[in-house]
């Protein structure tokens, strides 16, 4: 649909057409019957940001109490969304397994803390605390060998976990938005968001080399790792930026050793595996050496790749990633070859049904941004790197709402609803659980003071793979 008429005043302008922006637009257009336009810098369904590839994990186990509670509230919203979009493939529930050393604090949290939260929130779960019990449980035999070297391992299992089908999610949301006559503007670069008038917010964009002016009452900003670029377009100027640390997370697929005669539906059948996360003790290495943090995660096999399973390091082995020095294409990103090598060693040792051979054609990368507290801020941060709030500033008057940071795919239905609530009503029933994600908690710094670099870390150019372009095809 054309978005050339500057005389139209939209109820909501959504800037950023990834899963989170589309979910917010869906809530505004389909549920609240608002006039909505979505502005996307690239094509809809691109793999340039944090959403490339097929699957993301859904789980309700979290070390952060508020996120555990939010995930529990999200679960029925997935069912509602699948019904509304008439697509039951969006979330395949095969369960979730957290296992390993319960003392370890991984990038996804800690087993013991998650158990405390689940117990307090009266959730059903299974906790195995005996090594032999873990090793002998057929449901986990595909990966349970990982606990062999752990003296007192634990395994936490919940039925409410599984794989989110990201391409299907995006396509289904786009289809529904088209049905609701939402304007979908792609290949559109935002040059200015002018909120100087109290009557309307003016968003200037360039789309297909043509200047366009979009006017709206409210703006939802869901630009992912590009958030600070977008903040620079604000008029009057927004002099701060979010302390968003951006990492390059690599993953790959490993081929199954299982023969075609394997009976479908048996515990070792890879399509029925739970999504999983392993907590291991990190290897001690010097700061200049590649560091194996020894935490990994994985998925069951996918319908389109039944003989492969995705396994990934839940860490980066070296530097923070300066994505702005690379083209956006996934095939032009560097790969964390050390982290992938550590992953292959984990598969060789712990997953007998998979071949540990690394195949470059199966490599992929994902950009991950996390908002971190600046020096001098309070130490207790339960946000997990998320930012979800009104943008502060004189004259904004709750007309600009921003979301960025964190591992958010599992929260797509609920965060879309929260963004719509804040934009339309100025409040949400989820205020308490999202309070730790507020933008004024100590993550804003003056533009001139921010740096992507931490002490002792260097930004470097890593080897680039030319083969990962195949991951773009999954969206076609």
C-alpha cells in the first residue's frame, strides 16, 4: 500500500518491522482498530538484525523473577496468537531442559534461582538432582552425557517450552496486517522524527529514493540494535544514547547419525527433543586467549531439516561486535570460529546422535544487544538487558515508546501488547513486571561519553564467511 499522502494522520507509526514491531502493530491495528503504518529500513522478513534463521527458544524458567512471571503470562498469549493468525506452527512445544552445574551463572541465568522462582509462582516442573537419574532418563539421553564430569549436576524440566518458528511468525503477522489495511513501508530509511509540535509527530523517510513525510499521533520505536542511530534522528535533539553493548552470536547445525529406520516419536527422535540449555564450568584462560565459557543450548530438528539439529554456544569467545563496520547482510558478518569450535567439541563429547563435524554452509550469526548499566549505577539489575519505556524528554509527553535489547523473541505476543497499551492508553497491566526495563535505571549516557568498548577488550575484524547467505533463503 502506498504511504505517499502526507495529509493522512496515523494513530500509530511503528518504526522497525521485525517481530516485535509487527506484534505491536498487530495489537494496535487488529485488536485496537487503530490506523497504523509500519516503517522498515530493509525488506520485511530480512535477516539483518537479531531474527535470522528458523527457531528461537520459548521457556518460562528465568533467574529474574519478573521475567519468569512475564514468560508465564506470555504462554497463553502464544496460544491466542496462533488461533488469531490461524497458524499452529508458530510455537511447537516439546518441553525445555536446563541442566548441568547449578552453581554456574550462564548468559540465560542459573538453575537454582529459576527453580526458586518457579516454585514461588506455583509452576509445575521436574527437578532431577542425582547424576544417574539424569543419565538414565530417556527423554534427555541425546545430551545428558554432558553431566559426566559434574560432581552434583541438576536437571530442570518443564513441559511449557519449545521452538518459536520465526519466519512463520513474521509471515503470519504481515498477512494479518495486510488484511487490516495496515500500511507496510519497506526499504525506508528514517531521516527525522520531529516531535516539536504537540499535535502531531512528523517522520521523514526516504523510500526507494523518494522523500516521504509520515504524520502520526504516537510512535513506537522497535529498531533493535539500531536504536541509537534512530535516536539521533529525533528533533528536538535527544542528547543521550542507550549503553547498548552489541555482540555477535554464532550457531550452526550438526548432522544426525541416526539411521532412517529410527522409530519416529521415540525419546531419541531429534524432532521431539526439548529445547535445552547446558550450564558448565568455564575453562580458565588468559584474557588474550579464546575463552570457552562452556554454556551451550540447542533445539530439536526442524521439519525442513529433519536430519540436522541446531546447537550453539551461549557466549561469544572474544570481543564485543562493532556491527556498523560491516554490511548488514548475514553473509558479510564475521563468524566466531572459536566459539563454534568449542561447540563442536561439546557435541563430540556429549551428543552421540550427532556428528560433530563443522560444515561452513550451516553457520549463521545473530546480532544481540543488551542495555547495560553505566559506571556508578546501582548494581542490582533485573532487566536482562531489555529496555521498554516511554522516551524521556521535554515535549515528548509519552508520545514516543521504545523497545530494544535482551533476548525478546519468546515475549513477542506480550511485549507487542505492552507497547500498544503504553502507546494508546499510557499505561499497561504489566507495569510491575516491566519496571526493571525502564530507561532511567542508569543506562543512558551523553552521546560524547559512550563507547562500545570495555576495559581490556578490543574491537577487531574477525574472519568473514561467504557461505552463510543460505540463511537468507529461509525467509523466501
